[in-house]
C-alpha cells in the first residue's frame, strides 16, 4: 500500500469514525478498498497516532472515538 493511498484511507477512516458511519469491520474494509485484516492494521496505527481511544460500538454499528475520560 503506497504512502498516499495509506494517507487517503486513514483520512477517510477518521472522517467515517467522526460521523459514526464505519459499519462493521467487513463493511469498512469494502469502503476502504482493503481486506478486513488491513482494517485492523490501519486502526492499530491510527490508535497510536491520535490522542483518543477508538472502540467498536455495537449500538451504532460503527467505530467511534471515545471521550478522553472513557
């Protein structure tokens, strides 16, 4: 995965998380054009680079950013 594509996917992922519209990991993989396994790698990298925790919310059926106190 090239640097620019990776950046674009990460940017899209952040936007989807902020809007609470990622869907399931399988849906997210389709939206990003990667395999589900890559979704977890991108999420792991993102968790290291942002100051907020990321969790999957079953109620919203989306990954979400948690508040700093959560």
